[in-house]
C-alpha cells in the first residue's frame, strides 16, 4: 500500500515538474493610424447630373459608410493604445 502511494506521489511530482509553463506575451498594436488621403474636389451637382439620382444616392451612402468605418477604426486604435 505504501509502495503504491509512494509511486503515485513520485509520478504526480514528476508529471507536474515536466508540465509546460504558460507564457503570455502581450503585443501592442501599431498605434499610429495611416494618414488620411487627400481626395479630389468633385462638384456634387455635376456628379449628380452625370450619374443620375439612384447612382448618386448609392455613392453618397457608400461614402458615409466608409467615413463611419474609418472613424470606428480611429476610435478603436485610441482605445487599444490608450492615447488621448
């Protein structure tokens, strides 16, 4: 009985000593957002006349969504990097 207990204890200690250590490394993301590109100036009325009401509305909504996404990414970087 003692022999089995000693063997179990030895085995437990051996396995515990050989278990891998968990190492956590925190990686800080790149905190500087890319520069906002300079877009060409486009006359809204001329564009509306050229592409029509439906296409102009789609372009406008697409632009709003892209701007909202860019703002969301900017805020996310601020939170992740804890910048003011």
